[in-house]
């Protein structure tokens, strides 16, 4: 009976290690995916400015920022799992882009 308990304990340890590695892999994959998504979001914002709709996007983002004021508690750890960049960061980048690239200013 002692050897069967020992075998079961070893199997549980292996399962725990494999499960932990799997979860860590998922977190890394999701973080990389979100980083790519953030870059895509900023590229889309740049394209909107180049098309001449920067002011409209800026207005919409400011409305979203105002409407979601109480939900904007952003920590560094939440940025890792967030699929979109923070609205405040998009607004700052958009304002900067509009000073440089807006063809209709």
C-alpha cells in the first residue's frame, strides 16, 4: 500500500508541474497576443487620423473615458491581460498624432 501511495503522490506532482507550465504558457501567449492587439489598435488610430477622422475618434474616446470613469482603475498587471490599450493612452497618442499627421488641421 505504501508504494501505491508513493506512486500516486509522484503522479500528482507531475500533474501539478505540467498544469503549472500549461497555465504559464497560456498567460505568456495571451500577453503576447494582447501586445500585438495594442499595436494594431494604435495603427488603426493612426489610419483614422490620416483619413481625416481623428477629431471624431478623439471625441468618441473622450466620451468613453468619461462614461467609464469609475472603471478606469488600471494597474500594470491588468494591462498584461487587457485586450485593448487604456483609453487614456489612446487619447494621448491620438492627440499627438493629430498635431503631426492630421491632413485637415
